């Protein structure tokens, strides 16, 4: 659903999903702000709500989101200042029917996972093209320490091979022929293995791999996914309460 849609149509659906997430807001909430193009729509809409008098305390998941939130006039805090959040709203690169996600295409997966895991609820906003039967069509990002990056990449490849996954693991580069670095100064390995039949097994294996800081498999974290299509917004998981 949605794979043939042009960029303008997809952007419209992203905004529709972001608008639907506004129904989850309550005055005084401590709110995690995601990173990426769909989350950016939500931050913009949130800024308008704040200007109309809605009081929120927001924790951004990236420097880019922080800059946008500041431009929108949102009241910000760090996770150290506000370690327990009511809600995080974020996008996803992929999700399946069990609310398992692949995230990290924008390179903010570590901070996104920390913020989401510090929240009572995580609402994912997405257009229908991000919905898959089996995770893995989108290359899985894995955040690794810069020290010994090539060695860590080989360990990741060995882990994948042991689970029967075949494909390429590539250290993400910038346009200047240098490694892409996250806000935390880490590298990203993009793992294009195709379908991942057992995401939980891969997550456990990556959790135990030396040099891996975090991976983009978000399992058991999302409580709702709002899926926008031309016919409306479908809610998977918990609805507004």
C-alpha cells in the first residue's frame, strides 16, 4: 500500500498521521519528540498547539529535532531533567502487524530508543508504505562505536550468518566520503539482509555483540501505530484513552 505514491502524496499522508497523534496529547504532558520527516510534521503541529496555550514539556531525540522544536517555541528539557515521560511520538522506517519496528534511517536510533523506553506510551506515526508483513525490506541500521568499526561490522556479519541472514552490511558514509556520525559520535552499519523472520533473535544477538551500541529493532516498545492512507487513519494497538 502506498509504494507507488509520489512524494507530495506521501508527505500529505505523513501529515495526516501526525495530525491524528494530536488526539493523544493532554495538558502538562512530558513528551518525547521523534526524529525524521514524519516526526517533523508532528513537531510543527505541536508548535501551533503550544502557541494556542497547550502546555507541554518536550524532550527531543536529536539535535535536528531540538532545533526545530526551538524554532516552534516549544518548552524543552533533557531526559536527565525529566527522566520519565508520558508519551513519545515518532515515525518508523518499517513496522509490522505486531508493532515491531525498524528505525534509524535518520541516524538517531540510540536516542530515539532511550527516549521511547523512558515513556509510558510510544505512538508511531507513518504512512501506509511503511507497513510490511515481515521486517527487513528496509536495511536495518545498527549503531556502533567508531573504534574498531570494521571489526565490529565483521562481528555483525557473523551474527547474521549464524541466524541464516544473507546480505551486505555497509558502514554508512556521507557525501564527503567520510563515515556518517550520529549525534553521539558513533557510526551506523546498514544491514541489508532482506526478510528478518525472527527479529527477536536478531535483537538478542546484536545486544550481545561487542562494539554494538544499539540497533534499530524496536520490539515491545511501540504501544500504537497510526497508519495514514487515502481512506483515513487506522490505529493499530492502543487507541486514545
